[in-house]
């Protein structure tokens, strides 16, 4: 493990954490003064544990109301300021009930939660039924009009591959006078019928631009409603015109499901009792 000296002269170790969270109580992931955010809560808890201010880098900055199950973060903390076997349990107690640490380990300083990632996978849930499900109000989009799943599935095909997604993204503000590229490579986009009115959309790409998944979902739901034909999507993508795409799906149906880093991914981990030192093998 490579170590780097902190400003106070103590060497730093890099930790990688896999984080799950309910996005409903938070104003997004990134720290933002004056409001409660996921990174703010985790960062404050970590600072209390290690006795130093910490900066959190995440794989993807989710918006207000968006959830995470396989979010990955890295943070540099002073060596000797924590017990790795107890850190996850301590954070889970301090960040409960809306945030959970699924795994934590030490990694080389070359690992970067954002720039080392090779792919991200999002999941979106739609409740398509005549009546809402009160237990899923914060985790799905309720649509009471009948949707054509076959049309929505056909509509997925044009998104596969590398495209300029200007028609589906909020263009970021730049201070250097240059426009950011909105070209992204989509690896997979599929709809699944899980039964009982639950439709699940899975999309994986090398990276995503701001509001891209919600815009794609909203457009595909308009396809399912019959407002847009599947064959029109090729032209909408090529147009680069945000007004040509469909509505923006609400945030509560969206979850950052998995982040991939070559052979390692956040869906390959789960809560490990051995990692968190739940109980000694020799305990009575």
C-alpha cells in the first residue's frame, strides 16, 4: 500500500467503501453547505472516528431523491486512526437508518472511486398499475396508464453503443469557455417485467451525464404510452435537441446499482461479518 503524508505529517491510507442509501432524506450525494447530503453525513462520521477532516470522492454524484446500493467512495485517512474491522460497524451505527456501509477495505493510492471506474449500472423502477403502492412511493415512479412493454423494449435498441446524448442530458456549466462532451457508450439497456405491476429498467454505460438515465426512462415511458414511436428514437438521439426527448422521470425510482473497476465491482461484495468483526470464531 502506498502512503502519502498528510498536512500534519502523518501518513495517509486510502479506504474504499461500498455504500447503500435511501436518497429520500438527502439533498443529493455531494456535500453541500446548509443541507443534509449523503457525503456530508458519512464525512462527518468519518471525521469523528479518525480525528481529522476528510474529503470524499464518489463514483457518481446522485441527485436529490436518487438512491444508491453499490455507490463506491474513497477517502484518505491518517494511518493508525481507525480499526478496519470496527470501522464499518461504527459508521453503520452513526449513519443509520438511511445510510449503510456494505463493505470497507484498504486500497492502493492509485485507486480512484471516480476515475478508475470502467462502468456504472443504474436501475429504475416503475409502478405500472391502476393504483399506487404506498410501500414503494419513495422507490418507484407510479404510472397509472397502461404501458406497452414490447414497445419500450424496442425503444432500448437505439441507445446501445456510443452516441452524443445531448438530447438526454443537462449540459454542465463550464467556466473555461469550452463545452463538455456528452458522448457516452451504453453497454446495456433492458426492461424487465417483475410482476404485480413492477417494471424494472437496467442500464449500464461507461459513464453518464447529468439526468441522462431519468431522461432516457421518461422518453421510453412516453414510448410505452404511445406518444413516441420506437423508430423515432434514432432521430431524437441524432438531433441533440433536449426538447425533442420525452419527459424527465422523477428521481425516486432511480438507484445507482453497481460500479465496475475491471475485474472488481461493487455488486461482488456484501456485508461480511468477518470484515466487521461481528463475532470471534472462539466466542462462547
